[in-house]
């Protein structure tokens, strides 16, 4: 997690979810994402939230959930988190809109 940036996390999210990491755009200092996870019914749910720098430039605020993914194993979550910062837009679009019944 990028520890030199202050992010305001809603308490209700922190009560049930784990902060996995934050990623900030190298090209636009005003935007970033926070990735949080939770376990529901033996599935690991990873949620990506949009962050925007406050008008006083002091902290990043949650704007909205952008995507959620479900994984059976923690190893899959770790693989996703490792790939995410360098993932192409095409790869992310394919994850958001997978081909039904596609074999990997």
C-alpha cells in the first residue's frame, strides 16, 4: 500500500473488509483506487473502489465501487493483486465482461 497518501475509509467498510492495497495514477495525482476484500460463503470477494483527491489536497475520498471479483482461493486474490497495477485496459475489460462458459 502506498503509505505516504492519506485515504479516508468509510467505517462501515472497514468493519467487514480488509484493506489489500491502494494504487495511485502516476499520470494524474488526483485519482487512485483502493482494493478491499472480504470472505463470503468461502469465496474471497475483491472490490475495487474509486478514489479522488479532496479539494484541499489533503486526503483521498471514496467515490464509488467500480468492480468486484470473486475467487475460490486466496492465492487467486494474491495473483490478481500482483497483476492489477500493470494490467492492460483490454485485460480488465475482459475480466469485467467474461465470455460465458469460457474455459481458461
